[in-house]
C-alpha cells in the first residue's frame, strides 16, 4: 500500500477495507467495526499497527480501546495525525 499521508481519513478507510477484505465503497462511517464488519482483536491490532506505520505515529493500544465505528477510527486517525503534525511544527524552546 502506498502512503497517503495527505488524507488520513482515506488511509483509515482503505486500511479497514484491506484488513477486512471489503471494497472501500462498501465500508460506511456508521458501520460498527466488530458487530457489522466482523473485525476481531487481531484485525484491530493490525489496523493500529498499519495506521502507525503508514502515518509514522506511535499509537498505544489503550488509546484506541473506545473505537467502535468506522467514523470513530477515522476521527481518531485524523486527530492523531493533526496532533503529530502540529507538534512537529512547534520549534523547541
């Protein structure tokens, strides 16, 4: 997978679809990761690992425990990406 750091939401959607072997167009924001899409614990770990790798972020498992829906995952990725990029721009004192 090529890195698409310019659009973290699209990256999250693509990774969810890839891990669950769905077409991206079949994944909806309101879909629940476990109940609707069948993501298991291993899939969740793979998703977090892939997101961290693609966006060059450190993501702790505990930080992502409350992700229930595709929108939750996308919002989480967007927030982490924005925070990491903002921190990278702040000059050291």
